[in-house]
C-alpha cells in the first residue's frame, strides 16, 4: 500500500510517498481502507523530529481518518466489514490502510459525507476532553479560545455555544474573526492589533474568562493567568509559542486558578475509548442535527501532501486541511 513516510526529519520536502506493507489488525482492532486523513500540528512536529510516536504505534503520520472497515481483528464486536467510520488514531493515517482500536471508532454522522468526517475525530475528542471533561465549562461562563479559526478552535466555538457559554477568540485577521463570529463567538480579538487580556476583561466587566483553551504554551502563559476569572481553568494543549516560561504563583493563588497541561495521543486505550464514547453520546447528536459541523478549509490528494503541510504551517487556513486517498 501507499503511505507517507519521513526517511529523515525536516521540512515539508521530507515527506515521501512510498510503498509499504499493509498492516494487519491485532486483537481488538479493525483495519480501515482510508478515504481521507486529517492533518494536525502534531504531524508537523513529528515530521520535524520533535514528536516521537508512542512505543508500538505506527511510524507514519496521521492521527485521524475516515473510511471503510475492510478487516476485523479477533474479539471485535459491534462493527462489521463494510461499515463506514471515522477514527481517532495514535498514528498511521496518511496511508491507504490503517488499523485502529475498536474503542476509537465512530460512525459517520448522518448528514456528513465520508471525506469530511475525517475532520471530526481529533477536534471533537480534543475539545470535549479538555473543555468539558477536564475544565468543566458551565453555561454562562466565558471561554477564551486561542486560534479560534483553527480546526480545534472552530469546534470549540460551536460546542461552547451549544451549552450556553460565552465565547471569546483570538485570530490573526478580520476574515478569520468573521468566520469565528459566524460560528458563535461574541468577543473577537485580533492578536496582531489588540491585547486579549484587556479585551476579555473589558467584555466581561473585569471578571475574566472561566476557561481558556490555549495552543500557544509559554508565550501566553502569564497573560492567560492574568485573563482568568476567579476559579478559572487554563488548559494548555499546544506549544506553538514555546515550552518554557515564568509563572507568578501569587497571581494564580489570588485567582484560585488552575493551570492544566494535557495531551490526547499519549493517553491509554481505555482513556481514549471513554473520550470517544462521550463524544458519540454528546457531540454526534449535535452534528446530526446540523447544529455543529466540521469546518474544512481544503482537501489535497495524498500525492500533494507536501503542499498540504506547507499550507498548514502558513496558518492561512480556516478549519481543517484533509488528505484524500
């Protein structure tokens, strides 16, 4: 089969489409004939040599796919060959076929085409696990979503809006902010021109944000803490702004705040299965009702994977970028 390989870490030109052995499903797994794969920032980090796959996982890139089950491993129940699914992966999605644990499968939601369903697993699981299961966002609270026009950001806006939270976002252009507004964001911050600390404080009469979903890490750490409401929760899910920063503990104590750093890929199979089950229960009905939707910027055939990575790194996109097979 074909798979995107990385013989040597580097830029987008390090990605090589090669012939490799087709995987066989192990106990508790299914094999999926891939229709599309989502591209994520973690794929870029892995390509650069800065994100080692967990032990025993596929060496190939790709953390989410959609496609059709074409083989079952021993012990799999509730799924059949021919079922159309999307799946959360630990790796291997940039390929004609990939194996996934049965507990990380989701049916294609009604009203979503097979290719676009590849845009759902990573963002829905990331947002639900961090914003709702970890940070426990409540109706009436304000949530600040950094990178509001990203795949994760566009999903976080929609799900927070659905539970009755007030959504603030940062983005780098007026066009991106307008997309965020159309999805339900009320407080819009152009980070190139405005200070999100001041804007969020002004918009909340000084109260601040009850939850902050942050993809920047070190660069925004202290400003995020300053933006928190009393009892606020800062959830860090990315390191685009670096990995080391100073934190004024007195400010955090005064706010009785929490700083939580999480990752999805390194969680156990049982934890991921719990998150996927929660997404199916709480998010899938909203998708099928048309209240929440995947936002897809563009699809690229797998032969153009280098161009797809370059577009992701340029940050010109809004929503998800997909590879099609």
